[in-house]
C-alpha cells in the first residue's frame, strides 16, 4: 500500500497545490491579514513546506520550529478559528485537484495534529 | 574515491548518496536550509562548474536554472562540483563612456566594462564610485552583444550617487561593477508562445526595455505588452524608441500610463495597476508578468495578478528599494 504522500503525487502535487491554496488564503479576508504582502515568494516557499508536511511527505519541522514560526501571529490574534480556515482551504484545494475524500480527511488530520504547536499552547 | 565539492576555496568529500547540503553541514559549514525536502528553496546554491543533477532543479524558475542555481538538499552529484551561495559578488572595473539625459531627470549612463562581463538584460548590478558610494541599477541592454552597459539613473535630490553623477562624473572615470544579480529576465525554456506583460514605473523601464529587446530578438511569438507608469507625461522617456518598436512588431504594444493626466491619443490616464489589471491577457495561466520599479506598485500588482489567476512562478518582480545610506 502506497503512502499518502505518494498517492497525492509527491512534490509535484505540492507544486500544483501551492498556488491554489495560497490564492484561497490571500483571497480570504478572515486570514489574509496574517500575510505580509511584501514577500510573496518567501511565503509560497513556506506554504510548500507546510503542504509537504500535511501531505505526509518528508519534513524536518519540530514542534519548536512551529511554535517559534507562529509566535508573532499568535500575538496578532491567531486562534483556533484561523486554523479551521486553513484546514478548510486545504480541503477545498485538494477537492479541486480531484483527491478522494478519504485522503482529504487524512491530510486534515495531519494538519490538525500540529494545531497546539502552531497556537503555542 | 567519492565525489568532492569545492566551496569557498576548500574541498569537501561527500559520502555515498549524501546531498551537497548534508555534506557541507557535516563539515560544520553555515549553509542556509529549512525543509530539506526540496520545497522551501532555502538551500539554494549556485554551481560554478560541474553537472547539476536534474532532481536538484525540479520546479525551479527557468531564470534560476539558467544561472545554474540548484537545491543543495536535493543535489547528490555523480561528479565533482564547484559551488557557491547565490549572487556571490564578482567585481569588474568599468569606465564611463557617456552620459545622456533621457528626460528632465533620468540619465542614461553608458559604461565600458574593462574585463569580461556577462549578464541577462533585466538583471541588476551594484555600481560603486570612486568615493565608495554603492547603488543598485538595472541593466537596460545586452552587454554580451553590445560591449557596453546601459543604465538608466534617475537623479534624486541630494542623492549621493545622483550628486556625483550630476556634478563631478566625467567620461573616462573609473567605477566598479558588482554582480550581476536578479531573476527578472527573459527565458524561452517554455517556448516562445506565451503572452508577456511588462509593467514598470520610472526607471523600472530599464530592465523591461532590456527584456523586451531580448524577447523580440529571440523571435518571441506571443503578445508582448509594455506599460510604463509615470506621475506626469514629462516623466516618460524612450517614447520614440518604444513607438518605433511597436510599429515594427505587430505583436508588441506600448502603453504609457500617466497618473496625473487626461486620456489622449498617446497615453492612458490613471493608475498603472488598474490599467494593467483591466487589460491582462485572457490566457492567465500562461502569462508571464515582469514588474519593476516602485515597491508599492510592484508588491501590490504582484498580489493582484496572482489572485486573478497568474501562476506564482510566472511573476518576476524587482522592487527598487530606496537606499538607506
């Protein structure tokens, strides 16, 4: 049985998904203010690293990285609602790409597993 | 004998199957990295010599590939390589050949490099004068073909380089060029058919002019649109050259945009962002967008174009940041 990351299409899937996902996030007034718009390329690189992790791919993120990386956003008010929105857009992105529901659920649960680290709890 | 990597004048052995990144990190070198899975692009390095494995360049922008950039974490070479961090400076002496005013406050500075200098039209260099003042300028021509370098420099009130150029610099003065750098240039890796939109304000025209001429010389087949934004009509320049090019080439449209003006036969009045967004080619997924000039315009248009459907990897931007020294 192949892994989730292989089923989704690996790095190619990440590269295809990142624009769709990031466009949904930037276009959503509920979360767009968390993105400083001066460094789109840097942010896209970060979204790719996030998608790689959520797709079950290789990643080197530790709880500490996620905590450090989101600290300034938590101070700006990042909370559970926003994490829910991220997971919603993640699901919407995968649906557009024709990914089966079972795999979308698995991706959502990986993303959800880092919720406490992201929110510095 | 394993593969050897030359970095910063020293040679390092790689273990079997080890990536360039892992090998250099094992030798306690300070190389930036983050995901180690080929996505974040933090570990971008540049090959000076040696073959780059295809896997180390997957999904890099064509402009990156052309500069031999690669992802160190995905690079497990078969043969020895000589590598450096991207944009490692190379200094070339250059002499002022001429200066010519292009409008009321933009000068065309023509330099003759005194050593071999190659770059892609649209890249930029740092210019260092005899007093040690350093400023970055985009290259408006193809120095590889023309043996000189064209820069467009806007005189800024009390700007150090501006004052020096305006009052002291003369033909024959020696300067230093450092670079080139930047990813804002034409490539035909993906064919010649895609639409190109070039949008810039002020001397943001310089790199766009270089890119335009390169694309036309390469026989680009897709439509090319150039939007030059200015506050007043008198801030535009290269009007005759650009009009001539648009007459010679059916596929090229020149659209001057003047913020404080009234629509007329020659230019469109209004904000360049609105004018560009209204007229984006229908084939958004294939359109390449080049943005140069005022940072607010560049960043805002970049975001608007992306949200409207352009692919992030097809947007090339070069924001001209004001100098802090």
